[in-house]
C-alpha cells in the first residue's frame, strides 16, 4: 500500500520543518509527501526544498479547502491523509502500523490523536475519542476522529465542499464515510495514537463560525431536530466539564 500525506501550507516557516522531518523519518517506504503551498512569501519553500522526499506545488489558491482539493487531485497513493504544517506522525513506525491494517476494501483507517505544544510536548489527549466501530452516523456525537488521523481510501475520496470556510473537513469525513458504506467497504480502527496535533488550528481560532457551520452540516446529514438536540447536549456537556 502507498500512502499520500498532504500538507497544505502558506507562510509556514515556523512549523513546516517538523512535519517534513516526521514524514522523512518514517520506516515505511511507500510514501509520497505532497506540499500544497499557496505561494508563500516567507522561507516555507526554501525549507521544503531541503527535503528530497517532498513533492512541492506552489501557486495562489482560494483558501485552505481549495488547496486541499488540489492535493486530492494530485495524490496517487492508495490511502491519503492531511497533515497540517506543525503536525507530525506520532512516531517513526506510524505508517508501518497503519499499513498492516490496510486492505483494498477498507474505506477509512483511523486512530487517536495527541495534542502537543509548539515544542512537540504532550499536552493532553483529544477530548473526543475514536469509537471502536466507526460509521458516518457516529459523527452525530461530534468529530470523533481528528481529521489528521483519518486515512481514506483514495477511491472514495470526494472533494471538499467549498461553501464551508471552517468546517468543510467535518462534512467531508461524513460524506466520505457514506461513500464507503455505499461501496460495501469497512472502516478499521488502528488502536494507537496516529498523530501529534499542534494546538490552535484554524478551526480553533474561528470557533464561533466553525460551530455555526457544524450545526448546518449536522442538520444536512442527520436532520434539524437531531442537530438541535445534539447541540443542547454539547452545551450541557461543556458546562458540566468546567
């Protein structure tokens, strides 16, 4: 199995190298690492050029999810995953472990995520944890699998819906799981952390707008009543945990 790791960048000189190093240090040999850059003006491109494994594409784009769609079109791996600049694979054996679970009839390979600081130090586990058995219906409870720990069979990878500016990944994961189910494919849980996720991504920085989009997405996939009921529960859960 071949893996495509897609990293979208724009002026990411402070964070891109840790991601490049993480992919370069994998013991698994069948990897392509696509850097989809939005015409950075800092040293991002200079840093990326130092790594012979990286396949660099740099041109202006229309935002994060437009760039991610470019990555989808360019990827040639059997499975693909998006890894932000600053995020890393959990350890050097991560892709080797994921590959053991991969089959042609697997739709999604997924696992857990650690939240880390700017120095790569562990901060906490992600609040939502992956279920043992994942379907598109599981996301009624929220985004139980971090986008960066969600490896999708390229045969069912749909484009991102660009009407969403902050939560298109939530919608995309649901739609891709639906697509896999329609093709009779299964999702497989890799029971270990797959990704070290750098705190404070774009969605975190735009939390209110992201929540509004997520409500619309949940209403689309699960119905408005379910979306309302679940958001009441989300608010109650957040209040109880304070």
